């Protein structure tokens, strides 16, 4: 069926009555649930702005949240939580830098290959950027280097955490690795305590003394002010047990470090303070 319109209905209105096209408006969006974060820590969309006069693009976001994103500012300028520690004794020389808001970059050289492998797990599964350099008296054994690396990592965590405002504080994760199954629960309470229950069947993995696993976590707990419980639910292979422990610890720590948007920047304690004492 055809519909016809009276003459003149479809004609354009006189030019004197026509309105100019609306000017484009710049809209600003904000997320009130993230307003408690420092401005430089708030996530932004990676947007492109078109300059109508030059038709050129420029990136207007100051930070990015994902791997491979292009940044206009350095990670430090974007407000990342970073701890950097140097520890030098007659037995070791250790340098540690940790970015709690990293992307999982691992760059560790301790002179102990198996420990480097475990620090890779900490970075990868905790989404921390972990840079460790250590030299020590490993011609005697790995004990001093293992201990001092852990002490420095704990101190770097303590430094990067600051007043711990707005974080989840608690973390809990179970990690399987083939037959091994490890559960880790932790609290960034400011009170150091280690509950350790691993049954590692061999004395060494490669050249690494498996007794040093407990000593590593005890040292880290002591300087970071962390309550940490490690439980082995199953496992027969020493390598699998230890690696699953570091993976579970990394994921639990990642959970505890992340911000709780409902907390609105308050300290996660009924006492109003989280301290190391």
C-alpha cells in the first residue's frame, strides 16, 4: 500500500528556521565507588581524543591496568605501591624492589636457581613485579642468602603497604599441582606469625635444602608483619609441594593486597589501625 503526503509536507523548512547543528560536548565520567583511591591510582579507560583542528590523536589516560598497555606516564608516576630495600651484611648483599600493582614481571638472580624459580611463581601468580639481586656465601650453603632475601622481601612488602588503607587485608587460596595440594591463609595484620605444616619427603630439590622453605617464610613473616598459615592437604613430590606452596601464597597475597571498593579507603580493622607491634 502506498501512502502519499500532501504537497509541501516533505519539503525542507526555510533556511531561516533551521537550527545550527549541536556542538559536541565533552562528558566526564567518574566512579564514586573508586573515589576513595588517590587520583593517580584510580583506573581510567584508555581513550583517544580527536583534535578537530589538527585531526591528530593523543592518549589522555595517565595509567593502564593490563599487560601490554601503552602508558603516557611511568608506573611510579601512576601511584603504584612500591617497596625498595637494600640489605648488606658480611654474609650477603641483597637488593629487592617490589611493585604491588605490577603485572607479574619476574627478574630475580639470587645465585640459588630453585629459589629464583619460586620467586618467579610469586611474581607471576601474585601479579607483583619482583626484582631481586643477591650475592652471598653460597660456597658454604644457601642458608644466609635464602634468609636475607626473604627478610628483604618482607621489608619491601611492609614499605609498599604503607598504612594499609582500603585493602582486603585477608587472603585465602588452595593451589593444586598434580598430586600436591596446598592451602594458604594469611592476614596482613601487622602481627608476625607463621603456622607451617609441610611434609616434604626429600632433603633437597636439586641443590636446594628443603628445610629452607620454612626458614624463608618465617623470615618474610618477621619483617612484613604478616600472619601466615600453610597447610599441606596432599603431595608426594617435593618439587610439587614447594611450588604449590609459593603459588598458593602468591594468590592469597594478591587477594589481600587488592582494594575493597566498599571499604572506601578506611583501615580494615575495628581498632582503626594496623601496626607491626
